[in-house]
C-alpha cells in the first residue's frame, strides 16, 4: 500500500512538471525552477520531486547541467520503422540540419557475415562507409554501411560527408523498395561514447538491417549505434 502511494505521488509530480513546461511555454534549453522551488510550489518532498525529474531526464524530456540546474530538452526525432526514407529525408522533414563526418571509407573483402547478408561469395569486395551523423550539430548516430563493390564501385567517387548515400544509389538507377530492420539495446564503448559525447557504458540503440531493390537483391547491409536521448522509433500496429 505504501509503495502504491509513492508511485501515485511520483506520477503526479511528473505530470505537474510536464504541464508546467507547456503552460509556461518553456522552450528547449531553457531552465525550469529548482527542486526546492518546485517542492514549495506543489508540496512534494525532495525525494519524490527528484525521482520525477530523473524519470523525465531518462525519457529525454529534460537534461541537467552539473551545478547549473535542469533544462528542457529538444524534442526527439521520431523515426518511423515502416518508412524506408533515409535519415537525411527524416531530418529535413523535421526542419533540422543533418551533417556527417566520415570515420571509415574503404574497400575490404567480405567475411562470413557480410557474405550472407549481401548474398555474395566469400572474399568478394565490399564497400564500407562509416559516418558519424549530427543533427543540428549534436552527434546522434554512428552508421556503418556495407555494399557490393562490384555493383557499386562508383560510390568511391562521391563525398558522403556532403552527399546522401540513398540519393546517390537512386541516381544510378537503383530503386530501393523494402527493407528489414531489428532494434536492440547495447552499451556504448569508450570509443563510441567519445564520438557521441555521452558517458561510456550508457544504453544506446543498436540497429541493423538490410535494404533491397525492386528485384529483391540486397543493396545495403547496415549497422547503427543511436543515442536514445535524441532519437526514438515508432511503428503503426494494424
């Protein structure tokens, strides 16, 4: 019974904070009142209020600066799992700016994994592209694409820090028609954390999948590490 009342007050505190932000039109990166002020305003104890704030931080609705306070976060970019559009298209649709930094850009021999995913023979040449993607100058994802070099050798002539991979592919006459994607949770390595400007060991999305053309031939096998506080995924149930 005591735990039930705790949960009730915690949920109420979360709702009050969210309503306060909306009612007072507090914009992203603006500060909300201190824990002490909010407790006095609503009569909550500090433990309950602190729990509510931390829950909203985890959900990506608030963020904190040590020694400064608590601030409203930018809304997350929502990626539709049933949409084959590129990240470039998704970001433009939200009136944001996408930029990229090339981390890896080379041709290698396929291993067992890429051979199976791309329906190739072992040792075939594979084009590998790894990019750190930024939304409004904030790092949000590390994306690695694997593609058949024999089919897409022209990709080495493009600068994918400035160009969209999918746009280049379609300009070559290849139509992307469908894909399969899986999403899980992993924990950022020291290297990934440094690139994404997060704490090592923080939970992140691990996304992998294959994109096909109109003849059901694999075009791209991809892997991505995505920050959970900047992007969320949605789907439509039917």
